[in-house]
């Protein structure tokens, strides 16, 4: 089975190949296209067959012959390729591709002469082709004809003298020529070759070495050294060249030069060279000097017998030539023999001065001063040493050590003023201003005409913050030396400090005259202009600040800080358009400057705040939004924008807006908290509780209070509410005294529907009345809801009451109310009331105004009421106030009052307080006072009656 399987595969392969090679076309062009495609795909066998078949149709087609030749060349069939391509060549003698193929074939088959001929033809066509020149050179090299290869390379180098690779090849060949010339002892010829290479490549070390070697062979070490020095200019730390220079200097007997050269070589690269060569060179140098130098001979004489003349000679030469070690040795040797020899002692001291051995120099001077205190030169050196030592103490702030030294030096005529100046500097550094004042007065006494001392006194007053005195001194110098600009500069700098001091002391009004004084001398002073702008802003005098800013910009039009200050002043002056225009211009220049973007955001915030105050809500929201876009960290704009949305926009729009912001910054707790506020306004208390938990409060007490408020919101989710009320009403007339008990229950069926029931019980001296009823409320949308109800009663209460109210939320926190109430009294009089009202809500305040238009069977009445509730803590305890007036009484605590007291004009004033005992339960206490006219004995006799109402309500949810 396996044999049959393999046999089938073999047959398929043979058939497929047969199919490939049996393709036939009617056009030679098709064979050309297929063969060209196969050449590109390196399928040379198929390309050769297809091009051959194409030639059967078009025997003279040169393109097909080219493809056939190239395919055979690639297959290694060079004879066939040569035969076919030469046919093309005879027709197209200038075809670069054909010539290139023929060069490859002849070079590969080692027919170099023919290859050279074809390359020459190519170079006639493209005489500046680097590739064909290099090909020609390589062919010559393969032939072994290096002379022609070198000649071709030189020709190529003449064409491309700046080509690094060609230059390197050329130099390499030239170096070979130089080596051949040396072998034949043609040193001059070799030098010419090497120098040519050096001219072409100044860093070619082999060429330098060749010249150096040649000169040594020619017996010219001096010339070899010169060329070594030239090479080291190009290759300063080449170790081979360094060694050659040292060797040549040694051969020439210049040991001292060799030693000096080795010592200046850098470490650690040449540490081994120094270690290996310096001892030998020094030994050779010493050996040479030992027998030839008079100095060395006299040194030996001093050591042998202490010859005084030799000693003087050695010491003087050692000092003169800088042989410091020898000088010190022989001086100490002489001092040991003659301890009081002043000459030797002074010479030893002078030895230490130039070698900057400060410690030993000072030690010797002090010793000399003790032995020869009256020697003027030694005393001068001693005083200078003490002066220098005291200055070092000052630099190290060791003023207690420096001060007594300077005080002693004040008696030295040459150092008096310098010492007094140093003492002044010490007092100034120690901030001992009284002593400094006395000291500067002493200096002025020593040199009254020295303006520097007056400047120092002025500077002292400046440090003492006696700026007026400082400026007076400097002003006097300015007037005394009008052509000296230095004093004007000092005056302006003191004005700067004075103005800075006044700014620090917040004496802003006093700043501007001082600054103006400085600006009269230097009107383009940046610091003074900046201070003037800041002071004007702080006074505040914004227009003056704007004037200073414009003045500053006239000198520094592109100064970013001045532009920012001008923009800020325009905004404070409520010229927001100018402010924004400046910042927009700056933003084009400083595209990525965060400070400019933040400043523009701040201006937009201020403009929005002003627009908000002016009631331009949409404009304010747009500017707040732009401010946040410029500065995403601008929390102020975000907070005001969100609050403005909540207050001025419908609740559903505010919710959508906050949700959009939360998509951008989902972790923003402020936005989550405000979302909870909106949900509370929408009476979706479960969501309100969830999101208001994200409010961030740092104060522990406020946090505790807020948690209680959250529990109140959480309790709002409960579906059942029960309220029990007791009211006690008393008046000047017992006819109007009554007690009333009420029980109200409501059940929230779902998010939109609520059902309720009310029971009222009243008792008077004339009897007892009962009223009961049902009510229903529904939320139609986030901004629209309504309620309806019915009440039935006896005695003092109307027989029945039917009522309905609708409420519509508007923008900016407003709500409109409209309602109607129909009542039938116990005497069968019908009473209709039309209620129209409006309310406004802020975060912690609710304000309501309502007009009631009433009509019975005979008369019209009216009543106008204003009431408010103000939250007093996060727990939402509130204070309530109510004021009412009209031709009919109004009393929320006495529902029957509207029917019982209809014939009298009245005024009602009331107040109340709700205290949340817990999250579920609250206690409400309300009180009111009503004043109205009432008949005493008959309808024609009226008296003013006062009625007082006090009620207590307990409300709970469950």
C-alpha cells in the first residue's frame, strides 16, 4: 500500500511539472513577461525555458536573449550565457546591464583580459563609477597584476580624493611602496612616499614611523626627533611614538628633557612607562652631571669639609635655580652650625615664600620676629602674616579670634585703614550695628574724602532698615558726583530694598512714592515696576496697577510675568475681555506653559462668578466649563458650576450634567456627593443616601454630624410616615379657644405613588368635632407632581372638603404651585379657594410665597402668605418662619380655621423648630400669633382679638 501511495504522489508531481513546462503562448511578449517574472522570483530554470521558447517565436528579440543569458549565468552555464549575451552586446554595445553580465561571466571564468576590456567599456560610458573602478582593481589583483591595480587605484583616488575608504586603500598601497623603497635603500624616495601619505592623512602613524625609522637609518636622529614631535602633535599619547621620543632624547644625551617629558605624561596610562624609565634616566643624568657640573662639585666640597665659600655657592645656586630640596637641606645645615645666623634664617624664610609652604613660612617668620623684633622687613612680614591669618578667621566666621588681631594691627600705619575696615566688616557680620556705626564714623574720620566709606555707612543704615537715612547719604553722593553712575545704581538698589521692606510690612500706600523715586532714575527697572504693580493691586488701585503694567510692557513687551500681571489686574477691574485677550495671545506663544493656562482659567472663573452674580447663568456655566478645560485641577470652577446647575437648572438636567462629568473623572467624590444632592431633590432617597456618603469631611465633629444627616436621608427611604399633633389655641375670647389633636399617616406605594389618611379631633366648650379623610399624591416626572384628597367632618369642621394641587419644578431652583379647594360648611355655604404659589430652594433654605383667592356665596376674600425653612445643621434640623395677611384668617395648625373665622381681616406671625431626635423620628414645635377684628356684642361693634396657637408634633417613619 505504501508503494502505491508514493507512486501516486510521484505521478502527481511529474504531471504538475509537466503542466508547468508545457505552458505555451501565442505571443513572444507573454513568454517575456513570464520569464521576467521568474527571474525576479529567482526561478532561473523556468525562466531559461520560457525565454528559449519565446525566441522560437521571435528569434531576434534581444530582450528575450538578455533574459536567457541572465538565467543561464545564474544557473552557472557561463558558455551558453556568454554566447547569447554577446549576440545582444553586438547589437547594444552601450548597454550597461549586458556589459555588467559579461564582466561577471569573464571574471568568474577567470578570463581576466576579456573582463578588463568589458570594464574599460563600462568606464568609457560611466567614467566616474566607483563600483566599476573598484571592480577593475579587484580583477587586476586576481590576475596578480598589482602594478596596474595600484595605477587604477591612484586614478580612482584622483577622482575621489575625499572618499575615506578609497583614501585608506591608496595610503595602504603607498605605504607598501615606501617599504619597498626602504628595502632597496632608497630612503629619500621612501620619505617622499611617507610624506605624501601624511599630507593625505595627518594621523597615519605608520607613515610617521616610516620617516622616523628612515632618518635613524640615515644617521639623522635630530631630524627623527623633530618628526617624532610632529607626529605627537597629531597623536599626543600614542605609546609607540612616546617611547621613540624618549629613546631619541636618551640617545642624544638629553636626559633632563626626557625626564621632564615623562613627568608631564598623564596617569595612569603611562604609570608603567614612568616606573620603568625614570630611574634609569635619572641615574644617567646624575652620572653625566656628576663629572661636569660645578654645582655638584661644590655640593661634594660642602659635605666633605663644610667649606663656607662652597656653602654660599650651593645655597645661592639652589635658591636661584629652584632646587628647593637642596636649598632647604644646606640652609638647615648652616643654621645648625650657626643658629643665630640672620642671613641663613632670612634665606630659609624666603625659601618657603615662593614654594607656597605657608605653614613653614609663617613658622620661620614668627621665629625670626621673636629673635629680631626690631627688624623692619621681618616685622612687616609678621604683620602681613597676622593680617592674613585674621582674614582666614573672618572667612571661617571665627570673629572672636580675628577681632583682637585687627585691633592690634590698627597701630601699624600701613595696615591701619585695612584693619579698621575689617573690624567694621566683623561688626556688620555680627549685626552689632551700634559698634559698626562707631567704626564707620572712625573710618570717615581717617579719610573724610573717601566716598566708599560714606557708601558703607549708607549700606549700614540700609541693613538697620533706616532707609530714609541711607537714601539721604546716597542722594548726597549722587549730587556730589553727578558723572558717576555708580551712585545712581546704588540708590536704585536701596529703593528696591526699601520698597520690598514696605511691601513686607503691608504699608502699600507708602510703597508707591518710594518706587516713583527710584523710577525717576531708572524707569525701566524690572523689580521696581513689579513692586509698583503688586502694591497697586494690594491697595487696591487697579487702574494704577494697569498703568504700571503697561509702562513695564513698553520696555519688556514680551515679558510673560508682566503680561500675566496686567491680565490679572484687568480681571480684578472687571475688564475680562482685555484680560482674556492677553492670555489668549500668551497661550499662542507658550503653548505648553501650565502657569498661563492656569491664569486664563482663573480669569474665566472670575468672569463666570461675576456673570453668576449678574444672573447670566448660561454665560457663567460656559466660562466655568472653559476654566476647567484649561485647568482640570480647578476645583473652584467645578464646584461653582455644579452648584449653579443644581440651583438654576431642572433636576434631571443637573443629573445628566453630573453624570457626564463623572464619565471623565469617575473617582471624583465631590461629583458623587452632588449627584446625591440631586437625587434627594428628586426624592430618590436610596440613591441620595448612596452618593452623599462620598462627601469628604476632615473635621471629626462635622463628620459625625454629617453621618447623622445621612441617617436622616436613609430614613427617607422608609415607606410609612406617621405624625401625631396636639395644638392648644387660646385667645382674648373663650369663643375662639380650642384644642386640636391630629393623626396623619402616609404610605409610599412605589417611587411615584403615595396614599395617606388624616384624622382631626377638636374640642371646645361648645362641643366636640371630628374630621377624617384620604389623600393621594403622584410624581409624573422629575419636575411635575400632584396631590388630591377628601375630608369629611362635623360640628366645627366643614361637612366635606375636596382639594387638589399641582407642583412644577422650574429652572434655577424655582417651583410653581397651583391648587383648588372646595368646601361645604355646616350651614351649607359653599366655599371655593384658588391657591397660587411659588417657591425657591437653595442648599439649606426653602422659601415659599402663596396667594389664596377665596369665594363663598356672597363675598370674596384673599390671603397672602410667606414662609421659609432654614436648615441649621447637617442633621437637617430647621427653623421655620411664617407671615400671613389678608381679609380671611390662615392657620396651618387649625384646619377648621379657614371655615370658622372667615368674616375677619387678620395678621398671622409664626415660628417653629424641628429637632430630629433620631434618623426616623423628629419633634416639631410651632407657635403663631393671630390678630383680627371680631364683633363683641353685635355685628356693628368690632374689637381686636389676639389668638395664640402652640402645637407639638411627633413624626416617625417605619
